[in-house]
C-alpha cells in the first residue's frame, strides 16, 4: 500500500542522511579562541557588547555601583556570554562561507541571523500564521455547529465529537503560541513550554484519531481509550520538565504518536465511504512531506530558512485541510443522524 511504502521510504531515508555532529561549530578552535577573547575584552572585532560591562548577577564590573543592568534584559537571559557566542558564530560562519564551507551547528543549533533580537524570525512568522489559521479553523467550526447546523432539543450538537475538537483546537493554539515564543528566544523555560505543548497536542491528536476512526461514542469506552494515553503523555511531560529535557527521546515519542495517527487515518480512508475522505488523504500526503523536511535537516538558507521553518510553513495548509475536513465531518454526521431519526 502507498502509505506503508511512504513510511518505509522515510525510514530508509533517515538512515541514509548522515547525522551531523550536534556541536561541530563550537568545537572549532577559531570559534573557541574568539569566544575566550570576547569574554575578556567584551568585543568581537569592532563590535563591543554592553552586557560584558556587567557581571552575571547584573552588577557593573568597572562602572559606578548604582548602575544596574535593565531587568528586562536579565529576564531574556541576554548576557555577555550569549552575545559573544552569537557574534563569534556569525564571524566564523562568514569566514567559512568565503572558503566555500557549508554551515555547521553551534551548541546543537544551526547558525541563524537575528532580526530585532528575534532568533529565528521565519519560524516565528510561520508559527504566528499557523496560530491564526488554527483560530480561523476553530472559529469556523464553532460557528458552523452553533449557528448553521440544527441543534438537539437540549441545545447540544448532533455531532458527537464537538467537545473533543474544541479541546484539540485549544491545545493547537496553545502549541503555536509557545512555538512562536520559543523561536523568538530560545532559553530553557521557552524550550520546555514548546516541547510540552507539542507532546500534549500530538498525544491528544492520537486519542481523537482513535475515538473518531473507531466511532467510539459512549463515555465509558472513551475513558478506557484516553486514560492510558493521557497517563503516558503526562509522565513524558513531567520527565521532560523535571528530570531531563531529552530532545532525542522527545522526538521519538512525538514521531511514534504522529506516525500512529497517520497510519490509522490512512487505513480509515481506504475502508470508509466518507464523502470527504480525500481531504484526509491530502492531509496525510502534505504531513508526510513535512516530516521529510524534519528528517532532512538542512541548514538555514541565508541564515533564515531552515528545514524546521519549512516544516512549520507546511503546517499552515495542513491546518486548513484539517479543519475543512472537521467541518465536513460535522455536517456529514449531523445529516446522517437526522436521516436516521426520520
Ligand atoms: Zn518549532
């Protein structure tokens, strides 16, 4: 089947793509020398940084005692070290580019160019657009159910998955918000919030997939499906936040839950006669292509657009297709139930 071939293809591809040393750039002797020099002098070439005039607790090193580093800068964790790392990285990458060398990672991250202090402006823009698209999709679903489709005598919707899709919409908007924050400024707190909300979203997506695909409608069965998955997701979030922020493990957990959803939906599109099943197919194809970008982790083009940013860009049409299917599904289920009642 095409879907299995696609998954096999990604798996083989992931084995073929050479795994880059996460910190090739920061072991470079020229970069290290620049960093040592910068932390002593507070300058890289002609450029000097005001943070290097303060010690790590915000007290001035050789200025008057009453001068303090502004609080908002301490919160953002912009200090001498991070300024030096950033500018030494840019200086080293410029040299490497002149020699025709490809960009390498520094401290596990690609060398991005900041814009107004925003670390990855393109990823932030795509996250913000995805957030807007999620809001639009969720709002149109809300309006359709409450104002366009008929309601039961007790004012509840005929569609049995309304509440679940509302939770999904809220978790998705929460994820895109923290994604935008994390890509603006990458510190431990924003990274934890981004990872945790991603796991919550993917985990809930899996629950929703199982409940919708297998038509689980009574409360007791829903609880039986959801409880173990909620337990796994909660444990994983606690592990990431309070034990170890393990990027590799998190990637595996999210990929496993994501692939499981794609496979379940993929099988469903083959066996169902749902009028909008082609939208689910489209969703699976675009989402699989997006995963391909995540695996083929290329460096940022001109210091701005890397594989992860492209993946976030792909989520904009994916979100649109997803909510378009959900609206169709709500209409389809409602009309089916009304026909049965007549
Ligand atoms: Zn991201």
